[in-house]
């Protein structure tokens, strides 16, 4: 497989994982994840596959869309910044997906902000520790 095909498949797998949430397709997401899959976010530290599916997959019920803002590929990694909608709110996140052997082995999610932004344009709000900055 040449470098371009590998990159396309990396980004394709990352996009397919997000699409599974919108489609509520549990079989699709399970087929994408390796047996040694790990998931991390500001509130999840390297969850294994089973814990990820039991903790995070239920969010698919309220997920209605992922609109890609930016997608970058770097070998076996894909970075996607997206705006997502759930039944009760919209938000922006960034995810780094790592692929090995045609399966997703790792996802790191970096939480963004709610949409519309809580801070006024040109302004800010106080950090209560939730932003970790």
C-alpha cells in the first residue's frame, strides 16, 4: 500500500467512527476498533475497548451530526476538528485517531467549547477548573 492510500484509509477510518455515532450503528463502530483499543479524553484515561463502548457509545443516542472543520493526516494518525450536534447542545472538539493494521487502536479527544460560545465575543469568562488551562 502506498503512502497516499495509507493516509486516505487512516482518515477514512477516523471519519467512519464518527459516522457510526450519527448512524447509531454499533456493529460499524465495533468493526473499526482493535481488540487493544484505548480511548482518552480530559475525563477518560486510556479506557479499554469494553469500557469505552459501555461508557461512551450511549452518547450515540443523542448525537445528530459531526461537521468537519479541519482534517489532517500524518501517517497512521488523523486529526479532525469538528462541530457536533446532540439533541440538547452543540460543541467543537478535536480528535487524534491512530490506526494500525486497518483498525483504530487509539483515540484522544480534546474537548473544545459549547456552541454558541459561553464567553462574549472579544471577551472571556473565568476558568472554574473545567478548562484545565
